C-alpha cells in the first residue's frame, strides 16, 4: 500500500511516427553510479518488459544499443540518456528507467514516460490541446486589435 502512494509521476511525450524519443533519467550518484540501468515498457497488466540494459558496473560512462533502443549511462553526471528511434504507433505506452537487478525487483527512476505515437500530429491528444490554448491566448489580443482598428477611423 505504501508503494502506491509513492508512485512516480508521469511525463507525456506526443510524437509522430518515424521520429525519435529522447529522455534523460537522473539518478543518485552515490547509490547508483556502479549499477546496471535499464529501459522498460510496462505491458497491459503492469508487468515490465526489459527492452535494453547497460552491462557495465564500472562507474565509467557506457553505451549500449539494441535495435531501435540506445542507452548512454553517464555516472559522473548522474544521467541515463535513453533514445528510441523510428517510433511506431505500436510503441505507444508507459515506459520507465530503472536500476536493473536481474534477480529482484528494479528500482524505478522517476518520472514514468507516457509515450503517444501518432501517424499524424492532428490525431494526438496533446497537440490539439496546446493549439487550443494558443488560440485562446492570442484571441483577446486579436479582438483588441480589431476593436482598435474600428474605433480609430
């Protein structure tokens, strides 16, 4: 029950098919500089699927590429860089960076990544919302400009 209260927050990324996702996952240098790290997708029932993980536990920078997935562990900066290339609509879902322990539960590095991949940006939930906000933001100034035009002649 306690863990549910500490669920990591989510960040949503809305990207077009064919594009690349870049995520930075910070971690504690003291605790995890010499740990394996992984990029996982949370499947339908919440079980994690490990897509790629770092091999090195030396505390030195390391990189690993597996298919469309790329991890760069930079212990000195306490950052794990994640890259997913050539995104497909089927890639949409919930992902996470973790400290990888092959024989026990991973330690989740916040935040979770909610990926929404669309064939066209117009289909996305995130983009129209942003456009709507922009339109409503610009609308009052446009109205004022028009009323100024009408009153000045």
